[in-house]
């Protein structure tokens, strides 16, 4: 026996249909009703005799959808009101005695449902008025992210030393729980602008995980932890305003912004709460020597909305502290290269960074980005060139990579010229639809003056969606020759990351 598929009608659509004032004058106006349907004649009669049948806003009737008693009561009520109108107008012929008796019986049987329906409508009106009077904002949207991870790891050998020969650890660290919680308040006043205020708290970044503790200098720390708030207090992590002064051109100004929000992006290796976990794989580690928060401006030009986009930025991490020589915003790399440096601070003083990027993306499957970064750290010049590409080979498989070459003057190792590279594969819908997976390798700091062997980082993750708002990811990280020291044993870490979006 063939069975009809019963469709459940969402309550908001039901309410919209019952409240509809659109008049149906012919059954032919209902797109999904055919003359061969068994109830076609009944619908035609109700429409032509009483005009009480309405459809959904898209013109469908959904004749096979499940019907609640409240919906039925509302329909009967509409028929009664129409009959009363016909009687009051003196048009009695279309209304037979049998119809009146049937309607009277139905009205009596569904009296409670009609009363309850009226109560629900009254409550809905009251709640709507309350929401309108107490709504959060007409211009601001609240979104959030919570990412937390349980992580543990250890190393082979007797101890770990850094590139200067200092011992970092002689035993494996304990497992830890690290987190970041972010609340974004996004406002628009004209429809083409955006004010972003991000409130954030997190575990004190960088060395709160095994890889960041055992190998802090060359990008092995967890990215979302290092780039989080400096302690567990709630702090402002973004405060910036973006507007469009003219077509195809946007500008962003703010006292708290991050260049990694705009530069060196990659569809497959960029978001440490979603894909690869660590600094060396989330961004070109040489391009951004600061922990990236500061005052400044970013401009972006996309001529005629075409394949080319040009971006430029200026950021001063110490802008809020003029004439204060203390500066804690440098990355672990900078703290290694300049352990005793002092800053002038201020908006147009040391430290500062400028970056320019040209992005070419002729389609959604391919993009290449070229970057140049220049600035001053503790009064010492740095220059870095970078490249970034991504190519989707299919809907399920993509390849990507980055390269960087830079120079840093007057470090404790002298003038150095490090290289950086990373490359990997990204997979989608592996075993389960909606999953993400990836594997990548990197040499984050190739420089013969800093250590005697090149460190390599390997990472693999599998991101499984538990729902539209929750994703869980096991991540494995392997670091060989950490700290560019071949005497150091291999570091292996395992992490279970959970990300919640709302």
C-alpha cells in the first residue's frame, strides 16, 4: 500500500498562514493542488461558496501536511465568520440548513480549542510587544565562540633545551585544559559599515600546553591560546570600525585590531578553533612578529569586484603606552631574538609594523597571495616577504601552502635571514558529511645561525560536527629537533578540541 508522506508545519509558518489576509478566489491559485487530488472538489467548493481557504505565502496549500486541532479550530472559526457575514447581508441561498447544523456542531465540539487559540494569540501579541520594548538593540548582533581543549604531551630523551642552550624541561609536563571564550558585538549604522567590539577571556596564552612549553620559540604553541587575552580576565580583544568611503574600497580603523584578521588568510589553514591548531600552521610565522593586537588602520581595494584585491595596514602594538619602555606584546620568537629590548611605544614610534598584500583569486577553487611586511622591533628593522596559495582539486580534496623569507637585524644571533615554509592537504566529508580533516608539515624557522638543525612540525586533525553549533576535533602534533637542536628528543602531543558557536 502506498503511504502519503506527512509533513510537519513549523509553528511560525502556521501562525503566518492563519494571520494571512490574502484572498484566494480560485483553487487554481494554489500551486500544489491538482484536479486529480481527492479533495479537489471540496476545496473548490469552500473557495467558491465561502472564500475561506488561504494558502501559504509561497502559494502552496500543503494538503498532505499534518493538521493540529488548533489549526482546524481556526479554520472552522473562519467559516463561521464568513457564514455570519453572508446571513447578515441577506445572501442565504449559498448556505444550506445542513451546512449550518454541521457548523454549529463543530463550533460546540471545538469551543475549548477556539478559546485556547485566542489566548495563544493574545499571549503572542503581549510577548511581541515586550520583546520590542526590551530588545537588545536594533543595530547590534551578538555572536560568540567558546573553544576549549584537553591537551597532553611529552618528549623523548632526558631534557629539552632552547636555541640558546637554556634548559626548558627535564620531565614531561602535566596534561592541561586550555580555553578561549569570545563575545562579538557587531553593529551597523548605515548597512555598509561595521563596528566590532569583541570581549574575550582565555587561559594565559602560549605556555599552557605541552608544545608551547617545551618548544615556545618557533610556532609550536596553540594559536587560539597564544592570541587570546593575556590572562583570564575579560578584556577587549577587538575594537574597530569598518566603513566603505567609496565603491570597492573599505577602511578599518581602531585602537584594538589584528592584522591576521585581514592578511595571510587561507581557506584550509587559518582558524585554530576549526582547522590546524598551532601558530606555525595557522599563519606565516615570520610575517607577524607581534602577538598582533594594536592600534592602527587597514585598507582594502577590490577593483570592480574582480579577482585582484590589494590590502595594506599599519599597526602599533604599543600605541596605548607612550613613553613606556616596557612591552610584552612580542611573540615567543621576538622574545628569543631580542631578550633585552626596550620600546619607545606610542602610535608612530617603535614598535610598529606595516604589511601589504596582493591577493589573486579568479575563482573559489584557487587563490594566491603575495605579502611584504616591514617594521621595527626594539629599534631594530625587520623585513619579510611571504607567499600563500590554495587550490581545491575537488569538493573533497585541496592542497595549500605558505612560504616566507625575512631578515631581522641586531638579534642576539646577529643579523639573520630565516626561511619558513608549510604545506598540506585538506579533506572534506571524510566518513561523515560535514567533517573537515587535514595534515600538514612545516619548517617554521630555517636559520643556520639559530641552532644546528632545522626543526620540523607535523600536525593532523579530524573535525567532526556534533551539531550545527558544536564541533569536536582530535589533533596530533609531532615536533622533530625542537628548538633547532638535534640533541632534543621528539615532542608528541595529543589534543581534544571542542568548539561551540552561538
